């Protein structure tokens, strides 16, 4: 008798990034590569507030999140914490979450 498969796939994200960009910036001094920044930027819209987060490929388990802002184009800082739905999305994917304000727990 075959065992019944009871696995369930759960995608509990209440918010998803509006866009994910992969960027690679290289800085040269003359012909010599002096620095390389290889990173991903996540853009979130939660309600009327905008957040963005960046992770470097070399430190893929850590992400820094910024916001809230009133929009991506203006980047005017708003008062208030990082949106819980954004934090939940990031927690499922990254070991360490950093912010400019109080640490995310």
C-alpha cells in the first residue's frame, strides 16, 4: 500500500516586491578594477508607503531595509516603523535584517 503524500506548500507572504533588481557596479582606477559591488535591490509598496532593501551577493544572508518613504520617486522619509509584512517577507529569505533605526527582531 502506497503512503499518501500529505505535504503542503505554503506561500504566506502578504506582500511581494514590486520589483527586484540585480546590479553590478565596478569602479576602475585607470585600467585597474578597484572595487566591485554585486547586489540585489528589492522594492516594496505596502499600502501608500515605499520601502527598499539591499543584499550583497557576497553576504547573501544579510539584507538592509530602508523606509518608509512616501514614494520611490520622491524618497521623502515618513515617520513610522518598517512594515510588518515587508519584515515577514524578508525573514523568510534572510538570516540577518539590518535597519538604520531600531533593529528588527
